[in-house]
């Protein structure tokens, strides 16, 4: 349905979960939903990271600085101070970009990095596109790599690569190497290292040497001299600590919730003839019926 993804709407949904407080959970969302749930501003904020208070993303980022880890209570306190101060949202940087109380319960001192999973699909798509776009700026022949893989470059002037297409690019860095001019070899190196990071941490098996691979990717990425985005920062700063504690990212992938949207719509809402337009007298009952049918066959 055409309902916007915002703090108030997510609050309504989460407030209906009665056993939320007594359940151990991980949140496996894209970064936009995660920021809304935590009550912090989005990826373009001064302090955009849901997990830490990093403030220097961009071209002058130092990946070796250690930043304060966010907790439920630190976000809550900053958001409360922000509200008391009556500041405009543009001034939220004075409160570590916290603007609302977090919508998740639990121990207030728990680190956000212990309940929020780095979203592997969106991170892979974002990092691959960011590196590819910057490579295109330095080399007009970059589209030839996509042609060799059977991908249509014109489709990707804007928007992200599909997950499968990212995998195809990362598995075929050799083809890029064969056609690269000398000044693009730094991109070949960074794609190669990112491919190894994905292989060793983004699947279902955490492979030996993954921390080394992330360290090598960090060096190669910083060598490009391009901006460090929030998704790149997630790889540099948060994938290693998460994997060390909880294992490979594939177990917590947000792909399941991403595909649940279309699965519910196509295979339950429409297929079982339960769909009604918003405002219809039977809308609520039919929606409840559909959720029961859907969840009963997918637990
Ligand atoms: Zn961070």
C-alpha cells in the first residue's frame, strides 16, 4: 500500500508487538529503516551511522579513528536533549543527529552494534555502485566491463545494480583487469579486495582470514581518494566486529524481509482474493485474514 515509511508509522507497527520486550532479537533492515527505528537522521546527516558517532565521512575520513558506540540510552538522551532545546532539525548535529526516542525496547546500555545487523545486500549494492561510478569518472571505457558480463551499462546511469549483477561483477574482476588502462588498476585492486570481503563475510560461512581481507580492502579503498560513504564505513568499521561476535552476515540478511513485500502481495493478498482497496468496509478484516494465512505457512 502507499503508506510512507516514517517514524510515526513504524511506531504504530512496533507498538503492536506485545512480547518485544522479552525477546532476544536482531534488526535486519536497510539503513533507512534502521535510522527511523533508532530515531536518528538519515545517511546525509552529520552523524549518520546507526552504530557509532562517526562524524568525518567523506573524502577526509580517517578509517583508523575509533568512535563512541551508540547505545539505546545514548540515543534516547540525545533525542530528549534535542527536543528540550527546541532546536530545528538542521541543528540536530549538536545532538549527534538524534531526533526521536528509539522505538526498540531492551537494556538501555546495550550497544546498537549488538542488535543491528550490517545489511549485506544494500551494503554490497551501495559499495559496488559507488566504486563503479567513480571509476567511470576517471575512465570512459568502464562500461566495456559491463558489456563483457552481458549487463546493460545504460540501465545503470542511476539507481543501484541488482544483487545478482553485483555478484557477477565481483566474480569477474579478472575481466576488468584485462581491459583496464594503468591508471585504473587501483580500481581493479579495490574490486578484487571487496570481492574477497563479500566472499568471506557476506555468505553463510565466515571464512578464515576475513579480518585481513577487510584490512586490505580498507587500504585499497583509501588509496582511491574518493569519498567514504555510510555503506563503505559499515564495511570498514562494523562488519569485522559483528562477524567476530555473531558469525557471517548471510544468516541475518535483510533479503528475506525485502522479498517478503512482493511475496505477501503476490502469493497471499492477490492470489487468495483477499485484496480490498483502502477505505473498503472489509479492508481491516481481509488484511488480518491475509496476514494469518501468510504467516501460518511461513513460520
Ligand atoms: Zn559507525
